[in-house]
């Protein structure tokens, strides 16, 4: 469904993808975000899935700009090496949940990033 009724009662909300400026950890970022926007009052509403996609986009934009591997980078490099989450975690001496979370948007610190690159690159 690409339209919803707006709570204002006057307009219809249409699904839109916009580039938004945001600031994360002191860094200005441009992130693509998808949400329903009312043509009448301009109110925006997103689903839980859209909110989590936006969070992931912010996380990846931040990581790209900070010189860190993005979630997609980590996943791609891990799969290129034929490793599952646990195998990569074991090489790092960490738990598989951490690997899963970095791939899903949690931002790793620079120390972890260097360890990831040592193992994956
Ligand atoms: Zn409205």
C-alpha cells in the first residue's frame, strides 16, 4: 500500500523517499529515508520497518564518513571468506551476536574495525 489516510482528516499520505540531512555523533550526514507524507498538512509518518531502515542508513552513512566498515561491507567480506557469524566472532574472540549487530547497524569502534579488517581484508 502506498497511500494512507492522514490523521489530520483532510489529506492522503503518500509514500515518499527523500534525502534528509541529519547529524549523528557530531557528523553531518545525508541519508535517504522513506516515509508517508501528507499532501495537505505535510505531517510525516513511518512504519517500524521504515524507521529501522532509516536508522541503518544513518549508521552506514556515519560509518562510511568515519572510515569504518559499513554493515553491508562486513556482511559481504564475511561471506567472501565463507564465514558464518560464529566463525567470524571466534576469530575476533567475541560473540556471534556482536557480528550480527554490526551487520544490522550497530556501530563498531575503531579498534574493532581494525580487527575486522585484519581478519576479513
Ligand atoms: Zn494531513
